[in-house]
C-alpha cells in the first residue's frame, strides 16, 4: 500500500511541471490572439491546469479550437523555458508600466527581494516554476 502512495506522489509531482508549462502555453496563445488580455495566475492543479485571464471580450466556444491550434503552434516552436530574476522594485515598476495590475499586485505581495520570471519565445511571465525543459 505504501508503494502505491509513493507512486501516486511521484506521478503527481512529475505532472506538475508539465501542467504548469501548459498553463504558460495557454496564456501565451491567448495573448497572441488577444494582445490586450490581462493575465492573473495560472497554476497547475490536481485535475490539470488553468489560467485566470481578464479578456477584452468574452471567449466563445468557437474560440477554443483557435486557442488550441495556437497552443499547438507554440509547442511546435520548441522554445525552452528560461528563468531570469529582477529586483522586486524593478519588477514592480515594469508591471505598472505595462499596466499589468494583476501581476503588480502579486509582486507587491512578495517577500523576496528578487522576482522570478520565465520566458518562452516572446512570452515573459512572472513565475517561480517549475517547467518542463
């Protein structure tokens, strides 16, 4: 019985970077299609992943295949997730300059003096990871 529990934990832990990466790909696809979309958070969850996004217009069911196609395109571009760091004050200034109020709120609430970002192609997001290679 303990072995099964260990296996479940290992499977869950190994899925987290994949699901977290998929959330970034989703946000990147949405921003390519709707550049004015405002990103909240996109964590992995037990059932998969999600990303809170404030949209300039409601998403219709007809939009989902378009988003999925853009996600597949991004995946085929095969960009690596690259981590970088900025001082908290600089990150906050940048978020405010980009009028990214959700990310600015997150940065304001961080205790760390440095803020972690991940880049995937042209997409840069406030994030501490983990991601797939």
